[in-house]
């Protein structure tokens, strides 16, 4: 599974980090950091993170 975040859309709301903390987190400056190729076992929570993103900036491939 490949995860991509369109950083030109992302507004650092952090909802993804709440939905899938194993993949998404906020750094010390409040900016999103994420794992681009998480384990497939995390698919459900990554899909939830994509669903709750207010600007729909998260894309899942594979």
C-alpha cells in the first residue's frame, strides 16, 4: 500500500493523526509527517484517516 498526501492541499488539521497514529503524526512545528508505505494491516485506519481529512488530501494506492 502506498500513501500520498497532497501537501499543497493539506492544512495540518491533524485529523489523520488521530485516526491513524501509526502512519500520520504532527511534528514539533505542527506540520504533518507520514509513512508513505505503511504495512497493509493498517489499511482500515489509513482509509479512515483519508475519510476524515477535511480537505481530502490523502490518497491510497494499492
